[in-house]
C-alpha cells in the first residue's frame, strides 16, 4: 500500500504531499497521523527552512475526514460506548494545525483542487496559499452536522471577517479560486498546469531567505491579532531584537552596503 503522506527534504525545503488521490486525499487515521508526524519533523529539523504542503492528483487538495472510515468508527463507538471517534480533533487535527501555524519557518500550501473541511483548515493555517484556478474551498462541517475544527473558527474570520465566515459555515458551498482570491483566502491563483512549478518557486525562495526574520514575522502577526497596540509594540521590540541579532541581518546589511545579493544562512 502506498504511503498516505510523502515527505522529502532538499535544499532547505521540506515537501509534504498528501497521497491518497483515489480518495480525493481524504483523511483516514493513517493519513492524519502521518501528516502530523511529517509536519512535526519539518518544524523540528534545522535543515528545513521552509515547508511546501501539497497533494497528489488534480481533483482535490484534501476533502477532510474520510467519511467511509468515519462511519465505521462511529458504529464501533456506538456498539462499545467508548466514544473515541471524535478524539481525532485532539489527537490529529489540533496538532497538525499547531505544527503548521507554529512552525518557526514559512509554510506554503499549494492547493491543487477542492479543499474542504479540515483540508480547508490546513490551507488556512499555512502562511501563503497558491491556488490552482480549478480549485475550490468548502467549509463542509454543517453539511455533516458538525461544527468547525482544524482551526477554522479562528483562521477564517480573521481572513475574511466574521460575517462572511458565518455565511460559509452555516451555508457550505464551493468557493471557486477567483472568489477565494477576492476574499483573501488565496494569495495567488495560477493555471492548474503551473501550480506545482509556481509553488516550488515561491517555497524555494523562502527556503533561501532570512529564516529568523520569517519566524519573527509569523509570531508577530499571530500575536498582534489578539492584542492591544501597546502589547504588539512591545512584542515587535522583542522580536526585532531577536532578528537584529541574527547572522542573516549582518549578511543583509553588508550586502546592501556593497550593493550585492545577500546569501542567507538561516541563522
């Protein structure tokens, strides 16, 4: 049986690929555990300076929970009374989102098709989303009588506003790529045939960039979303001190003075 998630590292870039195209990259237990572990490995590996999250096939990035597996687990839960099925949020979805959003390095999502439910949540947790023009986003949760998970209750309102977020949550529908771009869900929309090349170009550029500064930017934006201006200013002071102490800052300033292109080392 093929690996449900593929993981490879080269030139500072970790590429993580959901690999169940025959199931539209739906998340069975094996895929959720493998994705969680791959993201943690990328976050913890100092040789990795950026992450590209993508999926096999051209129909779907990820349609969320594998409902064919899920219905069997629900039946087993009812029979045993164990009630373990929904622990997947705590055991899988939450750690996955934390690994994406909390990584001290940029994460690019290359959305090649439908991103629904948790698949939508994982894409939103990434720092940058490059989307095929044939792709679409769908919250999906209410359609199967569930509430939001995979961080969507936090990320979606911050990206598109609370009113639009509630509309998409209460009335799930496919949001096509161009509308997703206009809403701010997609950072770039490209022809499907160009998606992988464009996403790799962006991710590799980030992998060669000032990693400490990128980590500080991620932390400052996340922090500032729920803090006062005064608190955000104090955090900027803290993080700027950290970035200013990095080797990459010295490299950048010296290159600027010499009118040269900086070659960052990620420290």
